[in-house]
C-alpha cells in the first residue's frame, strides 16, 4: 500500500483494512520512491516479492498517475470528485469510468508499451 499520508495517520486507516505494511509520505519526499519502499517491506516481513508486474497504484490524482510508471508500478486511474480521470499519458494503461444505471464501472483501454 502506497499512500500520501504520513505513517502515523496511514497506519490507522490501513489497520481497518487488515494491512500493516506500506510506503508513506513520511518515508520519502519523492513520491515515486514510495513505490519501492512499499514493494520492499513485504519482502522483508513476509518473503513475498513485488515488481512492476504485480504492483498496481489505484490513484485519483495526476500525481498518482505519474508516480506509477516512474516508481515501478502499473496504474489504475480512478476518477474522483476532484479529478476527471483519464489523465493523459502515453505510457500507462488507461481506464475510463462510466455510470450505466447510476453504478460506477471501469472499462480498460488498450495499453501502450
């Protein structure tokens, strides 16, 4: 789990989800570096490796979308109330949100190499 929250506040939120390891804003000021931190901690604690192939950032900001490719993760671009989603980038998997019958769904677009 990578979060822009400081470790002390993030741990409270993560515990509610049963998660106890992550990369936090307090770990590094350079956001993409947090991906590497979050990938290494489970390796040390549980012996499970995370790479770009099995690491996904679900983000709702332009910075989240930029962090993935630079930090070594794939990206799911989630539209929220503050961003429109579908941030422009040629080197990431793009998703679009639709709301048929008032429900949110995700539709994957082609991924460019």
